């Protein structure tokens, strides 16, 4: 059984909908051999990263940067997982009220340092809320879990 870890900051009703969509997609009934673990960034730590086979990150755009909660997760996890998690398949979604560029750049810098492997282009959900954001994040979760399930990742 493979494990997909979803670490997503969800401070609002809409961002909770996104986190739940990621879980729903990853837990699709056709995916048989993937356990999905969902944690808020302040609850997740290095032990969770070391126990997973892929990670899906979710964050809000806060003042042109990732959420403080996701940054805290990286601060606590970076060095403890640095040597052990190289090549970890990862993906990211950003709920951006503006353009998400600074947020994406910041997360990409940390992921590059960790030497994790992007398996999908980061998904930036820009501007005013749209209900199709939920579908896009659900699809991202599904594709990541399906890749694990199929042995592609």
C-alpha cells in the first residue's frame, strides 16, 4: 500500500472545500492501493513526509507568499527529511487572490532544495472564487493518487 500525504492550509470555507476535493479525488474508488492521509500544515511534520510515497501541498497566497502555516511545516521538516526524501513525487495547488507568482516561486525554491520531483505543474487558482476550482483540485488529487496506484510515480 502506498501513502499519499496531503498537507493543505485551509483557513476558510472555500479552502476547506479545496482540501476536501483533493482528498476526494485521491480516494477515488478505482484507486485501490493508496492510503490518503490529510493534515493541516501545523499538524504535519517530518515523520509524515518520511512515511509517504508522494505529497500534495495546498496553500493560500498570503501577501504574495505561501501561508505561514505551510512555511512553518517546511521550517520544521526541511532538515530532518532533506537526505531521506529526495525524489519524493510532489504537486501543489495555490488559492491566489492575486496572481500567485510569489507563492509559487517560494514553494518551488524549497522543493528544489529538498530535491523533490514535480509530477505536475503547480496549479494556481487565481482571482475571485469559482466553483470549478474544486473540480480542478479534485482532479489533481486523483491524478497524483492514480500515478502512485499505477506505479508511475
